[in-house]
């Protein structure tokens, strides 16, 4: 195979993404995001959003821009279901520009977006969302199946959760793009091995795992038993601090009963208000909101602040933890 030598920053990143999409790796690809000069890192988390501005997606985007400016964010995380209802049809599908570029226009949001695929993204041309060519359309976009983002004292481990869900395989109501995933058992086995290895080798003060699907939730989809079985033991064994997801169209915070893990759902980027909430079914539920909104994270070496906002920018829930002191507070 002949390889070209990347000549520019864009070409170098595109080259890395090309390799990550097209070839088999023994490790998750890694990216670097430097914290601010004061040693802090700020970001927004949004999920389940891509509806061409409808279902209040545009209104949520406006508030994201305002909060993003206030916090001077460094980047944005998307927890998946980036394009509804059935992902992109092709690389040139106008839904990408209509649902992303034309919506998140605030100056503060012109930062790198780190994204994973959701189940709706797999219903279209999944490889189109993973393609580095999309960066020529919008340089903010970076979407891979699984990867690591290092920021000195915190590492984010992005995990492709859709292939874990049994019901998607053999489904007749939707067609999924499993290119690059089959054979499934090998794909998931390698993913779990690489995740465990990466977490074990991490010396970060904070370990944050990001996936599309819920692990614990009182929302419409509820708990994902496949992730509880396969992912949770790895999180616990490697002292993961937070699991951040979308999938349920709500904002939510659940504390683990038997570990320090905090489960945060930010899947309220557009369509919400499903109403089928199962509050009594979840222990240690700290916060649940069925409407649209998003989440922010501000981290330093010693403190993490998590905040949830509604469509008007109102703070609905705040959680602070001081590292090494077992000091948690909710406001």
C-alpha cells in the first residue's frame, strides 16, 4: 500500500482519521487537547440533536453559544445520533450542513467537536459520518467509532456502543450499516480489550468514558443490559469517574450504588418530552429532566463541576466533586 505524506495540519489530521476508519488497530486512536493556561478545561456535551433545526434544536444551539462563551469552552462532545432519522445517505448529503454547520453558528461553538455514532447514525451510511472529507465541509467535525482524547489531567475514552445492542442485529424495521463491525464478536472483543488496556495504562486524574447508549437511565430506553454486562465491570476495575451518554432524550444524573461512577445523560439536543419516565425504577437518581437542553463540564486537577441547562439557559442541576476527598455536592 502506498501512503502519502501529509503536508498541512488538515491533511495530517485527515490522514490519521483515514487510517483509523480504514484499517484495523490494536489500540484506540489518540488525540490531544491542551487545557487552558490556568490549568482548567471547559466543554459542552450535547446528544441526539441533528434535526435541521426543528424540535427546538436551534433554540438549544443559541443557549449553547451563550454558555459556551461564558465558560470559554475548549471543545464540544457529541454523544451521538448526530443526524436524524437515518444518518447520512452519503458524504455529500446536505443533512450534515443543515443539521450541524447552519445550526451551531455561535462564535464560541467554532471549536473542535468530538463525536461518536449513535444507533440512528448506523441506520444510514455510517462510513460517511466517519469520513475525513466532512472536515473539508466543516473543520470542527471529528467522528470516529472509538478513540481517546487526552488533556493532561483528564482523558476521555469514546466508545462505540451501538454494536453491543442485541436488538439491532436481525432487526427488520431498520437497516443498519455494519461495515467495519462484522464479525461482531471479534469487533466487540477487540473493543473491550482495547478499552480495558487504555484505562489501565491511563495515569489521568480524571477518567471519563463517553458512549451513545445509556448504562443507567430512568428515561424511555432505560438501562442497557448489554453495557451493564460488558462495560461496567471494566469501568469499575479501572476507577472510571464518569460515564457520559445520550440516547434517552433527556438530561439525567445517576450515582452508582457500589462505585464512585457518576452516570450523566445529555441526549436532549432536539426532540424530547417523551413523558414515559420511570423514576421509581432507578436507585440513586440525583436529577432527571424530560425536556431539551445540554450539559457543561469544567475540570481542574482537583475539582469537576457538572451543570445541566434547559432551553432558556437556566441551570437545572449542578454537581461538584473534589478529587481525592470523596467530597460530592449537588445544587
